[in-house]
């Protein structure tokens, strides 16, 4: 990881940036202003903090997630519709039309919501225009777990694994345990 970008809203933007500067792990302040600061932590990680108003939060999320090419493609669509899109919102001339949420931004430029995982300019904008975005897997789509170790279970052991799988609505759980020498169940414990 090269850096960590943090996007926040705050009633007092300066207080938010000052809070970052006061973090005990900060080794060096690289830049500091009322709405943005950049520091390097003792670990070497660079942290960039950006503070925007609530009315711009969704637009800023769209702007800062995904690839630059994705952002350019979406901005071009906005321009074709006579709009201006940036990290502060969606505008027609000087009138702010929206920007509070990502969904609002995409809707205003004529697109369905594009999940952050897809924002790479690899066909997702065209797919969104055609209303053919892929369905991303979510927790609710999982039907089971594979290659779980018995050590993952609670004090109930394998029964605990089975109960946890059932509670999640899973149809199966496959235990691929370690050898007894590596901390897995012995044949006797496995039969029990």
C-alpha cells in the first residue's frame, strides 16, 4: 500500500485536519491546510486527509474511488449532458444539482450506480449506459465455506462450525483440517 486516503465531512474542517496532525504516529507533516493535510507515519505510510461538506461527500467519493480513467469517462458523460462534474458535486452552470451521495451523482449523469469495485474504466461505463452492469457477489450470495480449519470453531468444535454455517444460511461447510502435528484434530477427535 502506497498511501491511505481518508475522506470526511466535519462541521469544523480545521479541527479534523488538526486532529490528524496530533496523531502520535505522525512522523512528518508533508502538507497542511484547512481542508486537507498529508502526513507520513512512523511506519512509512503516507496518509492524505480531505475534508468536504456533506453536500459534496458523494461526489468526492466518486472522484476519489476507482481509476482516473473511470472518472474521466463519467465526467465526459456529464459534459455531453451539459453538466459539470467534479469532487464538489454535479452542476449546471453555477447551480449545484447534487453530490451528497454517490447514487445521486450517477443518477444525475444518467447512469445507474456503479459499485466502487467496478470503477476501472474496463467497460463498466458502457455497461451502465446499457443497464447491463454485472451483479457483484455479496455475503447473501454465499452458499457455504470451503477449506475451514477446525481451529476456526468455538469451544463447540466442529459442531460450532456447523451451527455457525447454519446460522448464516449456508448449505455446507467443508473442513480441510491440518494434520495433528500442525494443530489439527487427531483421527480420534475427528470421529468424536
